């Protein structure tokens, strides 16, 4: 099943937005993976540092500096997992063009998906199952004069189909 940018899962996520929770299973097909660390190319200020994208608080967010230069948000799962989806809750300062990249060592990166029509809100993106410890959201082009800003992000691996 192809569920790239799936409306069904996105609706599930939006529905639970106000209660700070995510739909952690999608008919048993997806299981979220804990993200234990983060880094970013830049932060707008201390209030908007990278950890704000993984703190389970939908009101806090990471925001890059306001520049045309590409910016990235790096996520560390602590060990290798085989993952195949990411859910991103974008702030209005969204990336129109961005890449989902994975890495086993944090140095060598592989593009697993590219979005060319990114928009405000929650984006759910699936890609071929890939073994990785690190995931990077590599932002190439902005939709606003501001930088790039993400409220929350989740990574998923395949679960058991019931
Ligand atoms: Ca947050």
C-alpha cells in the first residue's frame, strides 16, 4: 500500500493535535520509534532549538535562522532501526522543497524521499524501508520569508499487520 502523504493518517494526527498525542499505530502497520537526540543547522534562538521538535509539546517548535541557505534538522534514534515513514507537524514557516535523508553513521547521507510541494500542517511521508540510526530533514526552499519551523516530528517502523 502506498500511503505517501496519506490523508487518512494525517486526519488521525490532526484529530489528536490538541491532546498532545499522536496516532501511534496505523492499523498495526506503523509503530513509532523513540528519538533520543537532535541537532540542527541553526536555531532562531534558544527558545527554538532543535529539541523543541521532539519534546511531545505541539506548541513548542524548532525554528531555523531566517535565511535562504538550506537548513536541516537531524534526529538520532540511538541505534539502528529499519524505518519507513516520518510525520512532520510544520509551523507556517514550511519548506516547499525538502528531502528526507537517512544515515547509519551521521556522516554519509542517503536521500530516501523528496517533497516538492510541502505545505503547512502535518505531512506524513512513507519511503522504502531503510536501515538507519539518523534521519535528517534537509530543507531546500522556503514558503515564507522566515526560516523553517517544525512543531513535532515522529519516525515510524513497520509493525505487525493484524
Ligand atoms: Ca514541540
